[in-house]
C-alpha cells in the first residue's frame, strides 16, 4: 500500500516535470530563450513558480533535461546503426551528426549555444568540486563506440573509454560553440569531421611518414 502511494507520488512528480519541460521548450523555440520568463512557463504549465525551481534550478537546466530525454529515448536504438558502419571514424562522425538532430540545432541555434555553454560550466564546476556533473547521456553513446573500436583493434586497449569519450564530448562543445558564433567560417559538418580526425589521429604530420 505504502509502495503504491510512493509510486503514485513519483509518477505525479515526473508528469509535472515533463509538462514543465514540454511547455518551456515550446516557448523557447517560439519566442526565444531570453524572452521566456519562469513566470510565463509557470502560467502555461499551470504550476507554481516554486515548483519549476524544485525541478530546474535555472532555465538552461530545462534544455539539458530535454536533450537528455531525447538521447535516452533514441540512443539505444542507434547501437545497431553504429555496428553496421565500417570503422570507428565513420561511427564517431555519424554519432556527432546524429547529435545535431537530437539537440535540434536546425531549429534554434540560440538554444544550442545555451546548452553547450551550460554544459561546459557544469563540467568546470564538477572539476572544482562545487557541483555535480550534469550528464547529457551522449557520452555513453561515445563510450560504446570507442569500446567497439578497442575490441576491433583500431584503438589502444590501455586507454579508458570513459576518459576518451569525455575528451571528445568536450571538443565537440568547443567546435559547436565556435560554429554557432561564427557560422561563416565553416559548416558544422566540416567541423565534426575535423574534430574526429584530430581526436583519432592527432596533429602528427602523417605525410612525412
């Protein structure tokens, strides 16, 4: 009886959290992140303002939660796709391309920039020991691809896949923010390929070999 009551309470909390997230993302896309206030989200979602802060300490956390939800819903389905690709390079490029779809980059570059800036700030806080690291779920996707690369002999077996995935994810943030800020410099697709090439091959002059 008590367990059922707790389950109902947890389901209710999750429903409210999802409603807040859905309403907020709709408003962010329609009228802009800065123009959308917490008061407006609360009104549209039919919840108290304090309820929003109970679930999301800042507006950027709503975007992060939304992206986490999309990735966890679709990420596992993509595992068969990665295995069908010929090598680690192709798999990583495909995964980073897929991340653009997951993160809705074509809908709103401002939200994309907000998300990556937020993620980088949370990583910095975690490194300083002043806050928990906020995972997007995307790192797990990268880890799986890197583990496969180690099993096929493409990657060094002594390197930790979680560490490698963290490095690539951070590089992806930097490349993405640079692209959002200066889109005229290169396409995001070219940036992804350069990022993966640098990650896998480094800066070594392979022409002289």
